[in-house]
């Protein structure tokens, strides 16, 4: 699967490879230290955030807590709330 931004797809693949390696070679053997992929994750995350800005995707909507709240069962609003 490609990333949200075309320019981020290669970074996503590198992060996915790192994560899959960490998960199978470390996490499943009891090592919970996930710092192995932290560097590439940060670079990829910054790329995705930039792509989101370019596509006018609101970060507040992405970070909004919904699950386990009354909002979980409400339909999304159609307008922008300020």
C-alpha cells in the first residue's frame, strides 16, 4: 500500500520493512524496545504530516479521541467547526 503522499511511499516501505523485522525478530521474542525503527518512523511521520498539510487534511480531526466516547456513535458533521 502506498503512503498518503507519493513522496512518502519509499519512506513508508523502509519503515514497514524495519517494523516487520523488529516485530518478528525482537517483539515476538519478548524485546519490547521499539527504538530500532524510531529514526525512520520520525522521518516518515514528518513526510506524512507535510503531505496532509498539502492536501488540507486537518490534524485535529486525525488526533480526535472518538472510540469509547459519545462521539463514537454520532455521524460526522458536514461543516467546519470553529
